[in-house]
């Protein structure tokens, strides 16, 4: 009886590990679609990541102070085609930068580490699908011409 219990427990644990691996692969795929060209501050380490069907978030940490990381993003985002829409401190004291590239959103939230030097920050992006209800001007024009 103990052997069967052990085997069943092993099967359950292996199944859970497979599901975690599948979920991690799915999340990485969404991150790749939501933030294909988002940049991380040099020398950063990933703390965690998560994703839904249409958005993704990566939490990172670095030994650099918040103002150094913020300055780097303020300079680097525009150089890589991102248009910074807002750059302000929120009520909690975190620095929040919002940028867009080809209508794709990117939120960057920077906080000083508690109890030690450095910065923990999140990058969050969304997947923007082309609006299937819009037609290009040329197809609308050709439809109008055909009706005449």
C-alpha cells in the first residue's frame, strides 16, 4: 500500500511540474509578444515574471540607484523608438514611466530597494492586435467605386 501511495504522489508531483513548465513557457511566449523590444537596465536580474493572455510583467532588480536607472530609461527609450508619454512619481513614491511604440504600451515602475541599495523595477506591456473592423483606405475606396 505504501508503494502505491508513493507512486501516486510521484505522479502528482511530476504532473504539477509539467504544468509549471507549460505555464512558464506560455508566459515567456506572451512576454515575447507583449514586450518584444523592451530593454532591461544593464546588469539587472529577473526577480519574477507573469503573463495573462494579452499582457505581461517582468520584475527585475539592480544594484544601481533609482535615479541612475530612471536616467538610463529616459535616454534609452527614445533612442529605441519608444515615445515617453508620462514620467512622474506616484502616491507611494515610486517613479512611473509610460511609453508607447507603434501603439504598444510599456509601463515602467521603479522603487528603491528597502533595507539596502539598489532598485527593483517592473516592466509591463500589452499585446495590441490590429483592429479587424478597420479597413485600409484603399479597400474602402475600391468598395465605394464598385457601388457606383
